[in-house]
């Protein structure tokens, strides 16, 4: 199976994005991802041992897709760590464009938009129907020289919002965290 990660959705997590002065950025996700069809099936009938064994083997697929850690927890849940970096001007949709946990998108004017759970997708609707609950944090760090144009962070740096870390606690798929920044260069 290719792109198995595109079929997953977050449950408990800590996501981070660090915007550098030159417009490049680093990002990470640590937490639990759910294969929603398995979760929905488990809610209907007891999970079969063969199905659980098949789901456990898919952790290796996540490692091949670039995850630093992928461990099957059972019941369609995976404990994962993913880290990456992108150059100035490169977009990111983590986990996928269809079901983004968070996205980083360059704007025409040179600004960068960082958003999370900003669209209602079929995957998010299925997740909600499964009875699972989202509980996570998004932290965006802006280096010195990066101008914050606007944000809706629940917590912002105490140094007059000039640089530092912006945080959101995410408890639903329609949390809509958003920050727009402009790199120094």
C-alpha cells in the first residue's frame, strides 16, 4: 500500500512548526494517528486477530514513508514521530492535502500561512462519527526577524509578540488555528 499515512487522522498529538528568518521552516508531529476504517469497524464488531495483525504490519509502511517512529498500538491506532524541513516557498500539507492536520502555504506577497484543521473533509467527518476525540497542541515558533501579521493563538509570546512561540490547544476538528507571518528576507 502506498501513502498509507494519507488514510490516517490525528487523535492525540503535539505538532510544531518553526519559521526561520529566511522563510524556510522545520516541522514535527508526535502523537497518535488513527486508521479510521479500523476504528469504525472495531466499534461495530470485536476486532479480529487477523485484522489486527495486518494493521500491525502497516507500521513498517509508515517508516518507509519517512516517519522516524511508527508503532502499532492496536484498535487502528499508531504512535508516531515525524520530522521534516522545507525550503522557502515550499508548501506542506501534513498528513495530506485532503486531510491536513496542519499546513504551511506561501502566499503571493511573500507571507506564509500556517493553519490547522481549516477545512471540513470527509476524513474528519468519519473521524467524528467514530467516537474518537481529538486532543492536541499546535506550536508555531517564529525566529527573530519574522513578522507576525495576524493570528488567533490562544497563547502568544510575552515579548510583545515580536518573536517566540504561539500555541493552540486543539479539541475538535474545526478548531481553526491560524497564523500569518512574513519572513525577514
